[in-house]
C-alpha cells in the first residue's frame, strides 16, 4: 500500500513480507552483538533508549535475499544493514529524519520490522523548531501513523528525509521489536550541511569528544 507524502515523497507498507518472521526474529535477537549507543549532549554522554548493531548484508540468508529483492525492486545499490532493538515499550526513537545521509532530495530507506507491532509515526517537517516537543508523536494534526511488525516491510522514498520526520514512540508493551534498515541516496541535489543528531554538542573549553560512542549494554 502506497501512502503519498506530498508531491515529492512517499511511503510504502507491505504486510507479511518476511516468511517465518518469528523464527528470524528469535535468531537475530539471540545472535546479534547488540550495543548501547551514547550521544554527546552538553559535554555529557546520554544513552539512547534502544540498542543497535551494524550487520553484513550477507550475514544470514534472510538478509541476503531481502537485499537482492530491494535492489531489484528499486534498481539502486543499498549500503549495509543497520539493526535496532527496542527491548520493550519504554525503548523509543524520537521524531527525526536521517540527515546523516546529507543528500536528501532523492533517497530510499527500507525497513523490515520483526517482532512487536508498534506505531511508526511520520510528520511533515514544520517551520517551528519546537513543534516536535510540543505535540507528542502520533497526536499531530497531520501525523501519519502506521503499525509495522511481524515481518512487514516499510519503505520511505523520494524527498521524505528532507520533508518529513519519522519515529517510534514509547508504547504500552513488554515485547521486543527489531528493525532492519537499508539506505540509499542518489547524492544529487543540495546536501544538508547542518550538524546532525550524532555530531554531538560541545559547550566547554575541554578537549573535543566524538559525537557518539558505543558500549556493551
């Protein structure tokens, strides 16, 4: 099902894309080297409320087959696969766009979601910098709320990363969720040169520190 996001952006949702999704979920949950990412804010590191890991595109037969399908369907070459684990409903990801890709006018971001169904919220990017904080994800007048899970495939395309925000808000569940993400950008158009979320924020005269770091959970 395609959901148009204005003239230049779109999001597709394919339900039941992965067969035997429960078995693949159990395998990835048990065998992936999950790590805790910490982001520099105000000269301190704050842990994100989720775990993550980079995966080889051919780490499993499922990942390899999904990658081949995506490249055939969209006729582009994707980067490696990133995995995110939401351990329960208290883990979340705030509204954001994948601005670290820099070139945002023509992108494809494919996400396979295994495990618990939870809201996936898309919100048009506004002109007020505080709009994200004032209105909770999923409650905005123009929010689009999808509920991928259990092997569904969600694909955002076009200028969605420049024109829209997306996120996974906290939810009333004690069950885990894994998202697997493939990304591509044409590297055409005007690059976004603003600092990204992972560039960190320094406010002291002390030594410069990296914007993010990882550790064992």
